[in-house]
């Protein structure tokens, strides 16, 4: 598999020379070291690596929720600035408002942005239909399963029409069956809507199934160790994940990526 770079005018989001050091009581912790990662418009990039390698820190910096110690984040070649609707985030924990309905939760970002009532209603209805949540529009979060709550969180992120969607282990808190269903939902979403996505996961299988490119990080301080391109016309792309995972090409990629991660775990 080939290694690809996208710096320059083709990059939608460009992470350039990003390092991060945290000051703790025990001393300085070097989380990231000179990370360079560029994501093209419409590309689904999945970041994997050993636990503690700084994957989530890199995403928080990319989202504008954490400042880098050095380096910068560019969107369309310009400094990205602080967090905003241009880059929305879906976290592992759903973070829904418990006293608001599904429809009200989805509408939150639109209310903050000052979108008028009629347009809010139209876009919320559109997202409810796309995420197959229409029958739950008046339900409250505690009435939903974990998988349904995460669908609501994804809909809330998408309804503001972000240029970049960042997802930090969004299925990590779900049971295996629900996780499988949502992996297939996100794969469908990516095909149909062509979003620009940065997706963090511990699952190599998930990375191969979802990614146009898989980025493997080293052990801490996290660096970009290798980038592996996955063809969009790969034979398993339109299969469900159980069928895809038995395809020879899928198995080969999974072994290659896991071998890279295993080497980093042994080095820790």
C-alpha cells in the first residue's frame, strides 16, 4: 500500500509541525512531536496507534479545543482559529442535554448560530430522516439506547453542515452489536455525503473498514509513523463489516497495520 501526503492547496485541513507538551506535577509530558497530517476535501482519514500515543490530543488540537505547543492547524490554507461550526466533534460520550428531546438536541448548534425557526425545523427533520431517527424526535436521551444516543450526537454535529467532522472513538462506549451497526451507518454516511472526516479509533478493523487512509501513530511522544491509502473501489467497501472482514485484501491490510502498532506497543 502507498503512503500519501496532501500538503499544499489540495489539503482541506493541514496539521503542520504540531507538538504538545503538558506540564504535570510529575514534570513535563511530551504527548506529540512534530506531527504533520493533511486531509483532502471529502477524505475519510482514520488515526490509530497504541494507547497513550496522543491520538485524542491530536484531534482536540485539530478541532481547536486544545492549543498546540508548537505548530499550527490550517483549513483551506488559512489558520483555523478556535473551535467553531466549521469543525464539529463527536465524542465517545454522547454529551446530550438530558432535559431536551432528540429534535431539540439536534437543533442546539443551529439555535446558537441564530438560524431562524423555519430553517431549523427543516434541517432537523432532514437529519432525523437521514439518521433514521424520525420516530424518536420527541423522545428524551434516557429513553434511548446508547447506539441511538450516539446517532443523535452525530446528527447534531452534521446539522450545522460542518466543513470537517472530527470523531474521537465515537463507538468506544457501545456494545459490539451496536458498534457494528453504527460502523455501517457511518460508512453509508461517508459514501452518500462525502464529508471530510478525521476519525480516531483503537480498532484496526474499524480503521480498515471506514478509512480512505489509515494513519498509524508511534508510541508517546506521538509521531506520524506511516500513512496507508485504501482504494475507494476496494471490493469490501459496500459489504457489511462481517463480510468485509473475511476478504483477503481486508485481512492483509489489517495485519499490516496491526504489525505497525504492535511494534510501538513493544517499544513502550
